[in-house]
């Protein structure tokens, strides 16, 4: 029942409209099914091989979110059934997803990942790169632009984290008005993880990506 207690605790802290993505990387099928039984339908993975395997072994009703760095040569492994790719962090990757989607007659839901942290280990588009993509978004006919994603700095400084999330929300509002004013599909902001999800929810996140607060600390092993 610990999993249920963990989920209930998180849900109590989420405002209406904020969706919970359970980050299930490295977790076995059995644990994911337990969480699924408690009403969670959105799960996040960051390794294409692992996601592909789980897609085939778990219920079709699950919405699979890809949240890690996606290499272009791994797109084919997930594109057929992925619900949302959160981490489109380059124009090259976006073009390759679109190219593969055209081949398969698919429209792929994508978030553009923005670099909002002060850490070199984090990835994402600059504001200038984002604008460059959006200025030519018509060349990606098989991409559903759903919104933006960002990862805040790993720090105990909550004001810093809040400022980074506030920046992402402001950028979302700006490009929504300029490029998607009549497009209800562009509506998602994915920000917030186990350590900062309440701050993110307060700053306008629509998806929070939570792993350890649900499953406990994970070991990096392939199931």
C-alpha cells in the first residue's frame, strides 16, 4: 500500500488540471502495474529500448511519455506508440521525428525542451533556437506542437528554481500568443520533478514528472 499512499500524497499537492506522469525508468513490470491499478495512466521513460519493451508488455491504455535525451537513430523504436515526446531539444531531432512520422503516416505529439537551468549537464533549446524553429514550423507537418518542457537547476535555492519555472511559463505565454493563438493544441508545460514539483505546479506546470516520490529510489538496472 506504500505506492498508493505515495500517489495519494502527491495528488493532494497538485492543483486541478496538473497531470501526474509516473517516471518508471528501471522499474519492473510488476511495480508499474501496481501503480497503474491505482489509476495512473501516464508513465515516463528515458531509454528507447526499455520503453519499447514495456510498450509491448503493458496495457495499451497507458500513455507513454518519452522524457530523456532522444538520439535520432532511436526514434523508430518508440514513434509508433509514444503518447508524447517531452524532450525535443534540437532542430535536427525535430526534423528526424517529422521525417519518420511522414513515412508512417503519423502525427507525433512533441514538446520543445528549453534550457532554463544554470547547469551545463542540462539540455535544451535557447530562446533564439526556439523562435527559429517556430518561424518555420510549417515545414514539420507531421508534428503536433503541444507545448514546452524544462528542467530546473538541481539546487536547494527555491527562489532560483521558481525563477526558472516562471521564465518558462513566460516564454510559453509569449510563443502561444505569437505562434499558436488559434491553436488549442499548444497547451502544455512540462516542468517539475520529485524535488520541485510543488513549485512547478504553482508556476503553471501542466505535467509533473515524478519517479522517486512514487517508487522510491531506483537502481540503474534493466528489467
